C-alpha cells in the first residue's frame, strides 16, 4: 500500500465522527422514508392497487424460481489475479 493511500485512509477515519455516522445511518434513511410515505399517500388508489399487483406477481415469480432452485444471489468472482 502506498503511503499516500495510507494517509488518505487515516484522514477518512478521523472524518467519520459520531455525528457523521448518526446522519448517515439514522437521519438520511428517515428522510428517505418520509419522502416515500408522502408519495405513497398522495398516489391515486388505482396506482396503489396496480403497484400491489405488480409486487405480488414478482413475489410469486421469485417463489417459483426458488422452488425450482434457480433463485440464487449473485456471488462475486474471487479469483486472484
């Protein structure tokens, strides 16, 4: 590892304070959730029904793939160059 990369990592560790972690892991997700809930609240009823049907179709499709053994999470290739 180069010395400049080591210095960058040390500086990054110092920059990640408790305040930054609180913002990143609590405040921003809550902000995103509030936006999503507002959009869902303002949607027309027919759009909510259509979205629910679309999700149900996806869940059934995934269940069929899981039963057949084809639903697998992609794994990264860990070959060493």
